[in-house]
C-alpha cells in the first residue's frame, strides 16, 4: 500500500508539472517555432528522465550484492543478493 501511494504521488506531480511547462513554452515561443520548441523540450525531458534512472537503479542493485562471480580475474554477475538491502 505504501508503494502504491508513493507511485500515485509521483505520477500526480509529474502530470501537474507537465501541463504548465507546455503552456509556458507555447506562450514564450513565436508561432512559427512552436513545434520545434516542443520537440526540443520533450527531447530534454526524455533524456534527463530516461538516462539517470536506470543508472541509479543498477547501482543500487550492484551495491546489494553479497557474492560476485569471478570470470578470468574480472567481476562477473552477482550470485547472491542481500534482500533487505534491495
């Protein structure tokens, strides 16, 4: 239940901030450049929202590993995860 509440709050604030940003972009840019401005805005939003999340999540998973596989002297896959750390 706590996770569902947290997800609801995150999604709510995401949608509450996207419409004012769209409106501000449409009001600040001239008519001829609106489609270009919206394209650039969504490229930036998707890049900043899509790249750091998986990197941070992968780092969190790697930190919860207790036993790493050894492949030719290099770190391989994780054998055992600490469930409480995840």
